[in-house]
């Protein structure tokens, strides 16, 4: 984005431009009433010229200067608006560069106006703002108004709502809907890269009996502790621990071969036993049955194949006495691809 700042500084000579602009701190026709109205607005308003130099600002803009700890020269009359975008784009990345390009298009007459939401760095805080840039009408020379409005609270609320829609409220793990989305994405990635994808399904043994004996509060605590074990195994960006419902959990392991998946599955089983939770009236520990499956496919298999294989492995583990791990491999030359979506067993 530094090129944008240099472009603005080079137009017409910086010293001459700043001198002319500072003479127009209060454009003609801006009455005391207009000043009062503009200064009462919550939006941070800056008037800029065709070279992206700041001509005038309102009270909200001046407060922003004080609170943001941005270098004052960047926000002062005569400063470069593009340099300001560059300085506050520490966290904006692509969106910050897009904002600067949009401003240049408006100033160059290639775009009527700009509206963009983007993150910015302001002092010690990261904020989200809406920026609008449009040309002022009936001015003696081309002038443009830029409005910034802080939408940080709204963005945080949206992010919180998105998080709640994707996660289980009790355990904090991904919910079934998010699990299915990630599983489909990981399988497609594995097909493209020709890398294995593994899935581990976990079922708490005799959970109904535990819940009936100890009560729902203890039952919830049991589920939370098992969830923490799975969450501790999801260490990489492609991994995801999820609660599918009730006492059923799953762990997606991208780029993970069968031997590694079996080790993780066995580690989960051992970790749950080590929690030391006991069934009522006995010394028997709470255990889990684990079904693991690994998919290697060049496109003939889907996430349905992987889920069905893990489901079968889990069924075998429970049928063989519980508190054990079973594993199954899925490849292109083994049987037909299941026609229905994932269903818990």
C-alpha cells in the first residue's frame, strides 16, 4: 500500500499543496450551524481533495486522533489520506489494500462511490469500520467526503452469533452441522492432494446408566471432560473435534494415515479411563468405544464413505465388549460409495 501514499505525495509538490490546503481548513459557506451539525455526528468525517490530501475534519475525527494514538501528522489537515489507510492497515491485509484501491478509483472518476467494511489498527485496539467515500457536489474544485463509522460491536456480535451457530453449547466443540461442513472440505482437500483423511468416532460406554445413577449435572460434567480429551487431540488447522449429539463425539484428522489415526484413537481411549470417573455403585471407570477410519481416494469416494466406515468400526468396538478401538480403511476399489449422508450409529 505504500505506492498509494507515494502517489498522493508526488502530485503537485507536497509543500505547495499543503500550504494551499491549510488555507481551506474551513471552506467558504460552512456556517456555524453547519459546523455544529457536522460536529454532532458520530461518524468520523474527513474532506479530501483529488490528491487524497485531508482538507477538513469534524469533531469525531479529532476525537479519533486522540484515542487512536496514530501519528498526528497522518490525521492532520494537509496529511495524506492514503498514508493514513496504510498506517492503520496493520491487521487489514487484503481488505485494507482493497479500500485504498477503491479510494483511488473514486478520486480518479472511475467509480462513483465506495463503501467497504474493513478491520483497522487504532492504538492498542483492533476495530472494524465502515468507510464511505463519495464526491461532493457543487464545489469549486473536486472534493470528496470520507465517512468512517465504528462497527466493532456489531462485528463482534456477528462473530459471536456465527460461533454459537457452529458450536455445541455444553462442550464448546463443533456441532454436527459444522462437523459435516469441515468433513466434506477435508475429504475434498485430501482428494486434491492425494493425502489420507482420518475420522474417529467416540461413544461413551453405558452413558445412560451413568446419567441415571449420578444425575444430569454429573452426566453433563462427564461429557465435558470427554470433550476436553478430544479437543486436546485437535492440534492442527485441519483437525476438528465435534459433538454429534448425546454422548457421541467425532474427531477429524486431515492428512493423517491409518497408523497415526489408530494411535490417536487409542490415546483417546486411555485418556478417558485416566480421568477416573466411576460408574455409580462400582469401581468400574467410565470408558469409551472408538471407531476409526482412514480414507484414501482419488475422487471415487466421498465423506459419506469415511463416515460410514468409522460408524462400522465403532459398532464393532461396542459389539466386541466396549472400551476398545477398531479401525477400517477405505479406498476406491472397496465396495460402492454409500448413497446417504452421515448418520450417527
